[in-house]
């Protein structure tokens, strides 16, 4: 009584093929590389971090200025500007308390943007490259113990900030634990640099010396943790 409904034919032609090519993992990875190269080139050419350190408009003060600083901080970390420079600038511009809040907000924002860029544009392609034993072991640690691993990376700096973001994005770690571990783990070292920046006019003051001492000790602790983690990864590597 009813005519059979013809089966839908797969769409063919140049447009669907072009769409699949543009959305392929390797095309997305190429876009990620272009975005990061563009960000890094912009940072090298225009040095926008100088605006935060020496060219900040004097009329911008208070909470609104700290919010703008946090947004700029997050964007600059995606462009590979070193966080210690930005933390010192936060302390010099806003003092210890407001500077710390702005720097931490910018840290989490920059980490989140980098994580999402790596997850959306790079994860599928990069995971196919995880054939090396060391990379496979590192991926396993982040996937199984992501919060603890990222927390250690932030507490004991040694791995560059951007590299840690993209390594976490490539793993199976979720975004909420990554951001929480980044926020909590970044507090001590961020506070030390912000305090050092706020006390830079008094380099012999006990507060400045204590902040610098903490920075040195945390750096040494980070080197020790990195050395131990490297050996632990070597033991956890899958055997051929």
C-alpha cells in the first residue's frame, strides 16, 4: 500500500570531501600550529608584556584594572610569555593581594584556553604519535593520575607552563581537574613572584628576600621532582 522509502545515498562530491579534509585531525593540528606560531610571532614582534610592566595606563586602577590585567595575562601565556615576568608585573602594578588574584585568574584562564585548543585541535592527531615508550608512559600517568601530576608540576616548576598545558590536553585527563590542579598548584610560586614584584623597590627588605629564597628553593625542588619522575616513568615504560 505504501511505497518503500528509498535508502539515503551517501553524499558525494567535492564539497563533502573538502569538508572532511578540513575537519580531519591533521588539518586541525595544522591550524593549531598556525595559531601558536602566530601568537608567538606577535609576542616576539610587539613584546606586549612590556605594556603590563612599564606601559600600563596610570588611570587604570582598582578591580576593573585587575580584571583587564587578568585577561591580558591569560592571552599572553597562550602566546608563550613567561609567567614569572607577568607575576612580577602584577605585584608591581597592583600590590601583593590584588596582584595575586589577577595573576591566578590569568593563570587559570591561559591554562584553560591552551588546554581547549590542544584538546579540540590537536588531541586526535597527537595521540597517534604517542608511540615512543617515554611518551606513552607520560600519557598513562596523566590519564590515570592527572590531578596529582598537574598539581606537582605547578607546585614544583620545571616543565614550561605551555608544554604542561598541551601535554595534559593530549592525555585523557578532564578539564575540571586540570584547571583545579593548576589553580591550587600555582598559588605558592605565583605568590612568591607577585610579592617580589610588589617589594622590588626594596630589594633588601626581609619580605623580598624571603620571596626570592622561596623561588630558589622551589626551583631546586622542581629539578629534584623532575629527576625522580623521569626515573619513575622509565620504570613504568611498557617493555618491548
